[in-house]
């Protein structure tokens, strides 16, 4: 991916940023997300805003993560993973009523939603560092389940 970026005038790429996240490099991923947003701030996709929020969530800044999840929903309110991430973040803050409303949106937009089709982008790769695997298993998954999101 880094070679692809070099060949393409060093333009940042969302897939590369996501791979950096799953490789345990959230700060590098954030830099790339920020570059992508700044390159066209009025047209940032809900996916970009959502994944940028995830980087903040991973680093423990739940409030900023929520801000980006809400921005993602303003761009496209029908994306189930945006609502799921918002539910998880609200659960992390103990805001159960807001989490429940977000879970209701998940079920509204996709009655067949489950962990594999909502949170696949969070799942660690086999090559992911232990810190990312631990975050996913010990932080994200318990909050996902506590929020009441479908397995």
C-alpha cells in the first residue's frame, strides 16, 4: 500500500489509514485521516469520518470519537456501522439512553445486522500487534455487547 501511495504522488488513502489502525499505528492513521479530510473538508465521506472517530476511540478520547461519529451520521444517517460505533462510544461513557437510541437505529436500518457485518473493520488481522488485539477483545467487544448490539 505504501508503494501504491508513492507511485500516486504520495496522496493519502483511506485503506492505508485503516491498515495502519489495525497494525497498531493509530497516530499515523490519524495523520492520514486528517490529510484526507483536509483535502476536501466539505465532502468528507461518512466512512472517513467514522474511521477517524475510531482512531480517537482507540486512543481513549471517547468525546472526540463521538463528535466524528455524529458528523458521519450527518453525512449519511443510513450507515449501520456509524450508529453501532456511536452506541459503543455512548456505552463507554455510561450514556445508556443515547446508546439505546443508536442501537435502535442499527436495527432500523439493518434488521439482520450482526457483529460480522457491522464491526468487520475493527476485527484485528492475524498480523495486528497484541495491543490492537487486546483493545478489540478487552475493550471494544465488551462495550459492543453491553450496548445491546446484535452478535
